[in-house]
C-alpha cells in the first residue's frame, strides 16, 4: 500500500532530535522574553533537553495521521491507534496542559 500524500510530505521533512531551541542564540539576539515564556509555560526543558529523542519515521507517521477533536488527540502509528487527552499529553511530555482547549 502506498503512503498517503500527507505522509509522503512528512517523510521528506527532517526531525530535530532533542535540542530544538538554542538558548545561547536567543540570548545573543536579545530574545530572552521568548525563553522566559517557554519557561513560564513549563516547556523550556522539553525544548532544550538533548537527552530526549524519537524515531523519525514513527514521529512522521504520528504527525501525518494526527487529529484533534473535543480535547482528544488521535493518531495511528504502525497500525496502532493512539488516543491521548490534554491532561495525559501533559504528563507524557512533562509540561503543563492548562489552556489546551484554547488552542484547538
């Protein structure tokens, strides 16, 4: 079975493992406010931790298939259905999930 066009698009993208936000660069550019906002939301550690990583093909498939409806995030990876609510996602990522419904 051929991958969907959406999956093919995602497969062409690279996924950064671990360190996504270069703190030094943002400080050099005078953008500490961005780092402060990430920290206040509890997301700074997630975006600067070089120990975190993931399988690029699995992550690609997850994002290609993801949908959000009524506070529930659903996707499939390798034929396995994944359903996660905002609170559980916050626990998994180690970040605050407050206000999730405002973004959806």
